[in-house]
């Protein structure tokens, strides 16, 4: 029975990974510019064009359907990313894998070099894990043009997977890697009364206590809207200057 489920899951994965009917909403990002500005630990968000990408974008009301973690250069000098792929599982891919896609770099703002390496090592140790097949089935239910899912329930639709630690989906794996060094993405904030050195309540003031949300509750857009990740735009980073642009001249006719 398990082997039958696996075969059906693989077949469904291949179907969902095929191109859908919609293209990206923006021009593809130049990967040569990405390569010049990437730093270890950056999160690359991708606007996918597959069938399942359409479902994820609808459910999250976002441009982004995929997240990958930049883990540095390979032995041959290529930029490498860790991603969870629906068909191939958790794997390392080259930057060229994202040619032709609209992408965005989200950079953790305050990680030390050691912490960046720890995040990447945590993720790399998961290479070879399989994609959560139950999550695939859950997503497949919502591939209708306008699935009847209330706004408040859409995020939960992406966290219905099996929870099996030997399986992963793209954004949850990346979120789990950052949680391993207690780096916030969109934490739950608890407001408590402030206290003095003796532990007595301090009238008129409060303090915030952050709780790391479970990694299964994260979706790609959370790295975009997080106040703790900087949005890096390669064109600007490499020295954009509008004075050097060449504009077409309007016809006088």
C-alpha cells in the first residue's frame, strides 16, 4: 500500500510541477546580477509558473511561491542554493536553475558569519529528505481557478502536511534553519509588564517577549514581509544610475 501511495504521490508531483497557464507578473531577474550581490544565508524568493505555484500564490495572496536558501559557492565556483523540490526532494541547485524567473533576495539583517554558516549547515544536513506527500495532496485540492477558501483559512491550507521530520516543503525547511539559531521571521509577540532588577512590576511600561512560531506555519511571502529581513535589489546594489539610461525618442509625427 505504501509503495502504491508513493507512486501516486510521485505522479501527482510531476503533474503539479509542470508549467501552468499563467506566467510571472514581472520581468525575469538577471542571474548575473544576483551572483554579484548574494551573501551566504540569503533567502531567494521565486515567482514560479507551475501548476502548484499558482495554488500557493492564490492561497498566500502573494507573488512568491518558492523559497531557496543560498549556501555559498560549490567546489567549481558556482552559486549554490538549497531547495525542497516536489519531485526530487531536498537538494542543492545552481543559480542557473532560476534563469527566467522573477526573484527577490531577502537578507537576514543581523546574523554573524558563524550564525550564517550554522543556518546553512542545518539546511544542508537535510539534503536527501523527501517532499511531504500529504502537503502535495492538500495543495492539489486548491488548483481550481477560484477555490472556495475563506481568506482567514488560506495560510492553514499550506500547513496541513504530515509533520513527518523526514519530509519537508520549501519555506518550512528554510524557516526551520533560521529557527535553529533563534533568528526571527514573523514571531508571535507577547506583551508583558516591565519589571525592575528585583522582579517587581514597573508601572507604566511594558516589555515584549518573542516566541518562535512553528516552522510549518511559514510560507514564502513571510520572508518578504518580515521586518528582520532586508530586501536586496541587485540592480541598485551594483551601482544603478538613471543618468546613464538611453531612452527612445518620441516620434514628432
